[in-house]
């Protein structure tokens, strides 16, 4: 494992691309943290979702709602040089922004306005771990990268709806009984299962694993065990990162 200074460096991101974020345990925080880093490097960055996210704060980005803009692509061009990322949604419902369809995201890519489009492509109701339901996740098939997130706070806790979104599906995919302690091995099974963390990922997309919430000693130990187990197999993951998306530094350890 080696140390990297930023999320973008740790994930070995190129100058341009489309990154879909799936899983649980800090997707939104990771999206905005990565967006800030990329903007600071001079990249033009768009944040969006194919599900729904909370309204961004002023620090997180500049919100634009597509349903309110007849010339929305032109407006995107005007925002693309802003010192903050643009957050684009379809419309606002309560305290949340409804996302874009994959077809609209593809239209944005063809317009070549942004260097990076970051897409929150999964929902987890704020829980640290999840298994996808039949309709999840909603990953644009033009994605160049898929970032799978795992919240380490769930490891060592009982497998229940308190800690895992769709806990019954997690049990089916991993073979772990409901109520049993969530083990590092079960997380690895979720990562590797074709209907697990990276379900619906495009074949061409690079798969990146972020083990989040590694900001206490026990979580770090659990995270290292997951990394060890994954690296002991013939892994198709391009990067495995231990970190905390809200921390300073955000990256603690990086494995190839």
C-alpha cells in the first residue's frame, strides 16, 4: 500500500472522463470532494445523479435545474469555467434534486462542455453499506470509470437494516445470515459478485474500490483486511483506496 495526496491521484484519473459512483457510505461527499480537486486542477466539472441527491450547499457547487432552462446546454457552457463545479439536476422536489436520465448524460458528453462528469448512480438512504436491488444501480453505459464505495463503519456490526440497505439481498449475495456479524470476507463477496457492488458496470469502465470511513483504528484494520483479501485473488479492480472522503487527508492508503 502506498500514500497518495488527493482522491484524483489515488484513483489514477486521467484528464477527462465520466465517473459513476455506486454503493454506500459517503458517495455524495466523495463526489463533491473529487469535484473540488478536479476544479482546482483547472478541469471543467459537472456533478449530477441518475437517482436523487440533496440540494448542494453553496460550497459544494452551483445548482442548475434542466427543467427550468430551455437552453440548458448553452447555460452549461456558461458555467463550465466557474471556480466551483456545476450541479445539474432535472428538477427540485422538496430538499432533493432529481437526476438526469442516462440519455441526457450522453448528450452532455457529446457536447464536450466538461472534462469530467461525476454521477451519483446509486441510493443508500445514508447507510454505510448496501446491496443493489433489481433496478439498481443506474449507471450510464458511457461511463469510463465506476467507483464502488463501502462504508467501513458497517464491518463488525450485525447484518440488519440498521447498517445495510437491502440487507436481505446482501444476505443472499454473500451467504451471510441476517443478524450475523458483517465480516471483511462478506464485503469482498459483495465486491466480486456479478450482482453485487459493481452490478451494471459497463465492460469498458475501469473499476475502482473506495473503502470509506477509515478514520478510526478499528475501521482501518477492517479495511486493510478487505484489501488483503481482494489482492489475494485475481482482481479486476484497477485501484483500491482506503480513506475518508470528508477527512484531511482524504486518502490514507492506496493499493494497485
